[in-house]
C-alpha cells in the first residue's frame, strides 16, 4: 500500500474544538520545545537530541491523544489496521518500564511524583517511535496522553508527515462509558436514560446523580480517582516541560465523540484526515 501524506506539519493551523473546522492561531511552541530539549539532555544525555535527529525517517505518523474513555486506543488500532501500519501505545512503554524495574504499574505511578526521569525516559522513547526508524511498517499510529506534543518537538528537529489528533467528550459521557466498562451494559443504559444530559460543574455533582440511581457509587469513585490522576499528570508535564497536553492549540484535528459509536467516530476520523491532507491509495 502506498502512503501519501500532504501538508501535515502546519504549526499555525489548528482545529476549532468540536467543529473540526480549521482556523489560524499563533501557537507559541518555543518555550516547551526548549523545555523538552533541556530535559532530554539532562536525563537521557547530551547526545540525545542528535540521536533523535539521526533517527528521523519519512514515515507518516498519526499521533492520538484525548480525554480518558474517548476511544483513543480503539480508533488508533482501527486506523493502524486500515492503513496497514503499526499501532504503538505510550501506555505500553509505561508498563514495560514498570516491568523492567520489577514493580507494579501502580507503584511506578506513585514514583512519578518524585522521579522526573521516568516521564522523560518514556517521552524520549515516544520520540524515537515518532522518528520512525524503529517502526517496521510504512506508517505508525501512536496513542497516549502526550505524543502530539512530542510530535511537535520532533517536527522542530526536522520530522515531517505528522498529524496530531485529540478526542474529547463530556465528563458525563466519560462517566457513562466507565460504568459500561466496569459495571456492564445495564448500568450504562440506566445512566444514559436517567442522568441529566447537562454540563456538570464538578465531579461531585455528577457522582451524586449516579449514587442516587444506585448503579455504581464505588465505580464512580474509581473514575474520579482516574480523573484526579490525569490532572496531576497535566500539572507534572507543565512543570517539567512547560506545556499542558490538554491545551487544544497543540493539535491539528479535534473530534467530539459524544453519543457516537466507534464505527461512526472512525468514519469521521477518516473524513477529517482526508480533509487535512492524509491519503492512502
């Protein structure tokens, strides 16, 4: 399969949230680009940047991030299969790092609060994947929390043919999907039909609605814990590099997955990639 990728690296072209219509923005990347470079030199080594630059290939990279339970992994796997490319997960790198240390993922997550080198090592390996020389196929789809911003860093080193996607949905939809995964379809359907479809000011307000229905109070506590962990991660990345991976100006295409089944989202993704300039013949 021949892969064509057109007009992919355009740092001043981003999508308006929820509309996927493109607009111009003065995206300021210098500060976090220098922050990433400084961290790599400190924790990986002085020659780390040269190593990344020499590993750059022409292979197209689709980089996917987003809120939890928005379908990132599902869509990344589907895209990789559709284009005959490789699926790569930053989460997989995290699990491998924990296994190499002989500790659990939860134990390593706690270490993140004090050992900055863990994040940097995983981010460097993410950049190595984006460079492409370790990818066996002609294309890769990389999914995680921060690959898009690492992609911007690799673009600053000369990597081309990158497109950065962000998946989002409401906190209500995320909670419903968490209920479906942890408590089953019945709990999901009850919640979908009875939890008011509105914008919730905070997680506690949503938690109260779910507890009243008696369909997963303990489960939603776990969901809230995950949300709080994500906020901690965002603060940690801001402190380490100077960017917030939830800042939508760092992405080329933004898709809203509210009330959409995976198949519907996938078709939308393909259309947006085509509009952006990505073609596979």
